[in-house]
């Protein structure tokens, strides 16, 4: 069975602080994809990144970076120099071959960045 | 390019009443999903369409929920009759192509349903 755990439910930081959002997943498949989505107060889920199970290279995109470690089944997301506009709920998700192509989401982590 | 469009954004109904949600996916996207997001939770899949065919509806409560995607474009999700526990945000998403893991889904803003 697939499962995504985001242990942190809520984090509050001050602008310019770095913050890391943890994500741990479970799957029996060897081929799978991991995702991060951002959900601002407006409600839509905004796609941030997709990572396949065969590519463990870390990725950086501006102030965002992702650390994928298969050995610990983790796919953590770091925001560097956080800004107020980063305030949102962030979801980690998993899609694998055994899951009928559906996205399995974690419960989300609410990030509040204070000025 | 327009994103996934859903309407209405908000709906308040009394229990036992019917309700319908509409979704217009991104043009050219063959795969369409309906997810339900309860308060404080991540979205959970209700149904997935490939073109006009429902290929996974295993988590759709079929006694009161129904969905259709006529002509393989727009989709409608209906609840009849609604129950208090149906209060949630209903999200529609679409994805280019059929099958495959190597693509991402794009989500609409959702319809927030409140059943009173």
C-alpha cells in the first residue's frame, strides 16, 4: 500500500529564515514518482516538482530545493530565505504503478511566514 | 493557456438536497480526476477518466455520487442526496496523455461544499 507521511502539521517562521518540510513515503513498487504541491489560500494545488524513483539527484530551483533519499524513503523540501508569499499548505504526494495512477497525498503542512 | 476551471467556487446546501459540480479541464488533456479534500487533509481520489471512460471509480461512493464526462472534455460530479459528511472541497485535475507516471496533474481551485 502507498502512504505519504508529513509529520509536521504546521510551521511558523520569520521572513528570510530557511525552512525544511519533511516527507516520508511508503511503496512496494520500484518505479514511482514523488511530487510536491503548494496550496495557497485561493485553494488550487500548484505543482512544484516531480521526481522519479531512479533519479536521486538533488534539485534546486531558485529558493526551492529538494533532497530525495531512497535509503530513508524521504523527499524533503527546503525553502531558502522564506518570503511572506511562501505562506501556504504544502503537500507531498506519491504516484506508483500499483496505485492505479492516482496521487496519494500526505496530510499537508501549513507554512506561515511572518514579516 | 487557461487552467482547470471549476464552478461554482462555493456551495451551501441543506442535507438531502442534490448538488452538482462542473469542471472544464485544460484543453487537450485526456485524463481528468475528481478528488475530495476534507478539512486538514490531503486530497483523495474519487474518480479518474481517460477521455470519456471512467477507468477508476473504486473510491466513488456510488450510492449517492455520480460523475460523467460526456465527449471526453467537461465533467460533472453530482451528489444526491447530500449528507453532512460530504462537506469538503471537491477538486478537479487534468493531465496530458493517457496512462504513464511521467506527467503531472494540474488542479483547479476547487468547489467548497458546505452541507447544513
